[in-house]
C-alpha cells in the first residue's frame, strides 16, 4: 500500500507559477535593473550639490524616510482587496511614481551652470528626493511582499529567483548600463570638445538614458503587476483582523534571524563605502573599466547560477551568505598593495603615471583576475540575499503565527536607514576631506586625492567589511531548522485556510 503523502510533500512537488507568470516575473526583475546607470557621476558632475550641504541634509531625509516607512507599511499590511494585498499598489505605481522620477533628469537643464550651493537647485533636488523616497517605499514594500507570496513552495520560489536573476542580467549589466558606460567614455574623452561642451553632452546623455530606461522599466513592472497572483495565505488567514502594530513589533523581537540581518546591515553602514566608480571615472577617466575588466569572468557569471539550487539544498542559507560576502575582501587588499607599487618607466612618469594604480593596463589585469574569481559566485550573490529575506519572513510566521511582510521589512530597515544616512554623510565628508573636486574639475583631481580615492576603492572597504561577520555567524536558521520550519508552516497554512473557508460558509448559511 502506497504511503500517503504529507501536505508538505505535496506542496514541495507542486508547481504553482505557470509559464506566462514566470515570464512576467523575469521581466519584472529586469525592470528593477534596467534603470541601473551609475548615478554617482550625475550627482557630482552633472547636477553637483555641495558635499557639506548633502551631508547636512542627510539626517532630515532619513527622518522623513522613517515616518513614511512606518505609515506606508502599516497601510499596506492592513490592505485587503479582492485583488490582493500588494497588487493594487504595484498597478498604480507607474502612474504616481514614475513621472516624478523622470523629472530628476530634467533638473540639470533647469539649473545648468549654477553654483553647487545654489538654494533653488538644492531645494528642488531635496524635495524631489523626498517624494521619490515615498513612492519608492510603497513600491519596495509591495515588491518584497508580492515576490515572497507568489508561491508557497520554497523550492519553486528559489528557482524563480534564480531564473529571474539569470535572465535579467541583460537588463542589468549588458544593455543599458554598459552601453551608457561606453558612450560616457566617448563623450568624456572627446578631444575636439571643450570641457563645457563635454559636460553639456553628459547632461543630454543622462537625460536620454535616464528617461528611456525608467519608461521601459515602468511598462515591464505594470505587466507583472497585472499578471502576477498572491498565493501565500499565512497562518493568520482565519483571523478577523490583521495583527496590530504592537503584535508586529513584539513578533520582531522573537525573529532572531531578522535581528541578525538588521545588525549586519547597521554595522555595514558604518564602513567606508567603495568609491570604485569615482576611481574609474575621476582618476582613470575610463568608465568602461568595469566592463573591460569583467570580460574574462563574464561567461562564469551565467554559469554560476547553475549550482545555486544545489548549494542551497546542501548547505544552510547562512553559510552561503557568509561565503559570498567574504570572497572579495582578501583580493582587494592584494590589489591595493599591487597598485601602490611605484612605476620605473621614465615615459610613464613623464605622463604623470607614478604608481600602478594610475596605469590603466596593469590595473585592468589585476581587477580582471579579481573579477573572474568573483564571477564564480555571482549567481549566489544575487539569489541568496533575496532568499534570506524570504526565509526571515517565513520564520516570523513560524514563530508568531502571522505574516507581516510590510511592517517586518520596514522595522528591519529602520535602524539600517538611520545608520546609512550617517554612513553616507561620513563618506561625503571623507570625499570632501581628501579634496575631491566636483563639476568641471571632476576629472582633474590632485595627486593626494587620487591616492586616497584608490584606497577608498580597495583596502579600506575590505577591512571594514569584517565588522559585519559576527551577526552573520549568529544567524540561527540551520539547514535542519529550515526543513522543519517549512514542513510545519505548510500544515498550519492548510489548516488556517480550511478554517477561514469554514467561517465563510457558516456566514453564508
């Protein structure tokens, strides 16, 4: 006699998401990455805002961020419609969110050639940032919740994340971002143009790419919002009312994995952020540096997705989290010492190349080796963070008895956002302290600044990354815990849905 399958075994074997919805999911992931052109140069060269003013305004932006995060999360978590909790907001986002994002790329035309501390420019940029933060918060909460609830099968969810990240690489790395980078280098290195003409062309380049990518991303996001379905009805399905804010906060205290993720993010924000973008552009004046140095490892980035599901079944998500975060730091330390080696060639010295870090070819080789090794873990770095977030949401349901995707995500991010503002202000002040030049002088830095930016791109971020190791080691979902958690959740969800249906039948009767 055949053994009767448990609910969990049936759940694991079942596929909920069809081909059309899978395609929409992949396109939606592409939509998140399409507007991925590097905005670092935009804020320092095309629309330069004084670094000290930016550091001063940071805390006010964070205060606004905290207020709208709490409000938006509570609002979304209480939403109950026939279309779902998250879907209505995702459908409406292209209407209320995207137009204001487009306006950002018009600001350089309104305030061209104005001072870095010109008050109307600073005020307009700040106000626009506040509004975009509000719309981005709503979109982010609903995106996280929708992707966590698209299927109750954790294996299918991991497969979807893997497929989406694999196929969306074209939207993220190979089409808009790298094409923009190549054109940026052509414009910025034009020999027949004055610096003013070059910067005017940079302004137009950002406008064309910024607006076109945002519009394309909005269309893809809207398609996903219409097609996708929410399928996870948590253990609270039979409850008459959603959990209160107090219940949600108390549940957070019992969610140790989430607390460890929070702590890792908080500590991570007190590190020196890598300034590799400025090193490539302002020091080497070669924005395509990442594209060229990444060519040897490019094929490995695709191949690396193949072994993510196998590694995840064999190891805990925690182990993979630690592995993918600590592959790069040792290599960056070695690159720093290699870059500091003095050049002996008289010809290079005459051209101002005194150390390896100022010489394009040896640095392309060094970073090419580092990138090739890193690409072996590229797929893991894309998939595991998303799965960590989903596991923490499921763990919260396992311990508290209800799902609270919006508030859980917001409460998790609040401490990190506060420290992120401090970290961003700190990094702006660091750039200011090393004499980093803005606007027309962006590609004309002093020798001292060049050396400092190289250190900020390599050894300093590598050393500061060690501060986040402790909370990752204390993350307590083991491989065995994960299996038990999903088995029990499947049973509870089935029972809760059956109870809710019974209540509806009684009310109807």
